[in-house]
C-alpha cells in the first residue's frame, strides 16, 4: 500500500478529511479491496480501544499510594544515614589529624615507628614486653 493511501486512511480514522480528501479516499476504496479491508480492520481496532476501560482491583489506588509513601520514607532514611556517615567521617578525620599532629610534636617527624609508638623502644624492650605478656 502506498504511503499516500496510508495517510488517507489515518486521516479517515482521525476524521480529519476535507471534501477533496473524502472524494479521493472513496475512489481508492472503490478500486482497492485491500485498502477497504485495512480501513475496516483499523476502525474495529480504533472502536475497541475507545471502548476499553481498564478495571483495576479494589485496593489498587491504596496500594500505589502506600508504595509511594514507603519509597519516600526509605529515601528519608537513606538521607539521614548519609548525614550520620558524614558526621562520623568528619569526626574520624579530625581524630586522625590530631593524632598526626601529636606524633609530629612528640617525634619531630612522621615515621612508621612514631605512628606505631615504637620510636623510643630498644631491642631489650621487646624481649621484656614479650616475656611479661
């Protein structure tokens, strides 16, 4: 079927045909049986879709509203958790900075021994430490 014929059929379904298009459509329908069958099938589909009314269950609206409320509550909980994690991480970062400053103040450098508290220990201290525990 030609594109022009399909456009005519669509206009006929939408009821947007002027007088000239109406005459052209009628000529095409009289000469082409396939086009006539197509228009009839499309009109059946169009009328069935216009008459369709979806039937939802009794509690459909209520269940949809409850899901929306639950999602909103979940979003609020996640937002509160994120705020808490930010506060905890800021406190932990401040504690780490204070610890580093303390180590630098005590040892005058940042070394692994200083960070682990092993800077002033001697080898004899290790044997005493292991023997006592």
